[in-house]
């Protein structure tokens, strides 16, 4: 449970978790998480008051690993980003790049053998809250479903099959202490474009699109200001993906913050303001979504964009490295057309790109 | 030609396909598009001899299919290979990737480790990945193994049902390239089922939309 998730400060110095490989931490924006000292739950603001800027989630130097017998999986290394109301950040990368682990870390949903370092500060009306290492009771009472609504992978299978959508939505509302759950459930359904009568169906009676809307209604039951959508489009066809993305955009435009995790560049393109491209557990490029997709600067991001069927449709050679065996140099080097001697030193994320030879605008 | 004629499929009282005909020509890629729930996957399974239609006929290079699934004659069954969207549902979780790829050759009494290694390499799988079991690899890596397995008996037709929908752009481009290389060297026919118009526009020679035919030559 929550005791298994420990802030980085508890980790042995020099272990595999000290912000990645030697030398990696220095100039990166996240910095070395161990340098900031302990971050107890709900500490006094040290980085400026949250109230002035309103709500935000600030992730700094987030690092997650799993110890297996004989190996350590370095799933997320030194990831920093910020999400604010009214903006959608899409975290894109291929399966196994660490992006879903990152989402689970933020919600305290990692398995017991996970080790977590860095910070993830939720700044909102209740005061700041450090998510990493927060007790399970705090996450359950103040975070999941309340500050942060989760839109899960494959909504249809996320619902309990033996109870109607309404029973599950009303139960969620009751657990959140909302009055008049029945009327509130109808309201939530209507806002998602469902007829209230649709809520009386069992999950297997819902089409893919309806299940998606029910999942959105569930995520919104506690009126969260931050929505975390983890591969919400799995199994949906393109028109439904587009609809799901339009729904997310609507939530964003009404002032919620969205963190979208996806492998689908076209889905990200439809909704995201900002894009963060993840490779082998690290962010390799961040920036405005339109710019990153049109003129990527990191060779991996450029390769992904180039692989799209409406672009060159050419794969990146090779495969990502094993997260149990990350190299000390740039993890993309074996696949990178621009790799040279300089790439033996791991590139820090500077100015939105982690590369010693970022592509110029006219090359991308 | 791989051909479905006037095929009707019902699940209970629900009619999923109603007198549908489709032809997959050797050496060409036929794209099958259509919204979710239109019966694309059902038609794919009928053409892969995995589902017996309530009415209508399926022929493989002129040979009519009379028995389905495991009971179809070996020669017909291996003439058509099927790739699914979700590779985890298509493999035995106890086998290693090498064993998964080797399975059809071994079952046909033609075990051939050299060929298995070559197919794996073409699909981008090397080294100790091949000794892992499905739960130890990503969806993309597992789908690579499924593609290698599908090519192992040199099918005359490949039915790719949303084969790359769950995968990132680079893995998608790689797996489509592997299928294309096979098609070019073997002259096999490919049915590419996808809801992604951009993918079919790039990949298919012509596209058919289920529930309203559309003969787009590209
Ligand atoms: S640092 Fe070097 S190897 Fe890594 S992406 Fe940049 S150019 Fe390629």
C-alpha cells in the first residue's frame, strides 16, 4: 500500500534512483530530487504561494523504478512538467515507455515493489499537497475522484459488469458525499450527451461510445479540476476517438486541467495544447503541440511523426532499449541518425529538447 | 482469390452481416473500412475460416470452404492467416516468443529453427526478447511475434484485423512494411481491416466500405 511508495529522500544515495545515470541530473529543470530536502505531506509552500497562480500540478524529477529479482526496471527517470487549468498536456510515447507508470505514480496506484523519487505537488484550494508518498487515506479522501478525476483505459471493462451504470455512478456520488445522487447522476449524464435512461443499462448493453461517456461522467462525479486520462481511446474507432477528444477539449475549455496519456499522435493532436514526448522513461521533447508535431526537434519525436501513415510512413529502425538495461549515454543513440561521439554523455532536457544535436526547424 | 459471397452472420437474433460479398485478390491489398459495429471484424473472421456464416459461401482460390476452424482441412486453414488487434488474446501465455513463432511450423511437422530466427529478425525481434513470455514484453513486441508466426507457413492470404490499432506510429509502420515485403515476394493477397482512413489510404490498393461500397483506386 502507501508505505511502499517512498519519497526519494529515503532511497540509498547512489542507488539506481538518484535521478538516473550519473551526471544526468545537473542541468535538467527537474534538478536532483534529493537536493530539495524532505517534502512532507502538505508542507508550507517553498516555491512561492499556490494561491496566486491558482491550481496546478507540478511534477519535478519524478523517477520510478521497480525492483525485480536480479534486475531493476527504470520505468520513469527524472520527469518534470506542469499542468494548469484550461490547458491539456499530452504525454505521448510507445507502449512500455513508462507513461502509464507515471500516471499510476501520481495517483498512488503503483504495486508494492515500486520505488518513487522526486516531487509531484498538487497546488489547489485545500493548500499544497505532495502526492508522492502521501498516505493512502489522504489520496483516497482528498485526491482520487476529488481533485483528480481518472478516465481509465477501456472504460467498458472498468465498470462492474453486474451493476447498472447508474448504480455505479450514484455510488461514486454518495461516496463523495454529494447530495441528491440521483438528480446529480442525471445531470452528469446529460452533460456527457447521454440520456438519463442510458444510465439504467448494464455495461454490456452500452456501446463503446456510451461506455466512454459513462466513464467521463464517473471521472467528473467529484467535480475535479484535474483530469487524468490514461489511454482513454483503446479499442475505439476513429470517429469515437475524435468524439472522446472533443469531450476532453470541452472539459479543458470549461477550466479543467487535462493530462492525457496516449500512444496515438492523432488523438493528441486533436486536443493537446502542449506535448511531452517520452522515450525510455525520460521526456525527450516538450513544447506546444502544433510545433512539436509539425517541426519536431528531437530525432525520436521526428521519427515518430515521420512514421505516421499520412507522412513518410517509415519506421524508426530498431526498438527501444530495455528499461532494465538503460545505457549511460543517450538511450536513443542506437537508433539515431544523428548520433556521434558527443552522445555518450546523456543529454539534459534543455529548452524543451533532450538532445546534443536537435534538428533545426528547416530540417524537420 | 479469397472470396466471400452473400455471407450472412447472426448472433442470436441480431444480424451482423446480411448478404455481404468481398473479394481479396492475390498480390493486392484490399482495405476494409467502416464504423465500429458494422461487422468488419466478423467478416474478417469468416474470411479467415474462423467463423461459419449462417448463409453464403467462402472460397479460397476456387476451393469452397465446408468446414471451419480446427475442422477445416489443413491446406485451407494454413492458406489464410489472421492477425488480431489484441495480440494477448491470440497467444498461449505459457510459451516464449520463439515458441509462439515456431508453433505452426512444428504442428505441421516442419520444425525449422533457422526460419523461425529469420522471421523473428524480420519482425524486429532479437536476442533475449525471444526467450520471454507474453507478460514480459510490450503489446508491440508481442504483435511482432504474431506477425512472424502468421508468415511462418507462407499463407496465400493475410487478414489483418486492426493489426496496428493499439501500437505507436513507428511499430505500425514497421509491421505494415513486414507484411508488404512478404506480399511482394510471395504474391499473397492482403485484407487490411481498419477504421483509420489515413492508414488505408496509404496501404491499400483499393478500399471497400462495409455498408456502402466504394471502389477507391489509389
Ligand atoms: S543526443 Fe545524440 S543520439 Fe541522442 S537523440 Fe540526440 S543526436 Fe541522437
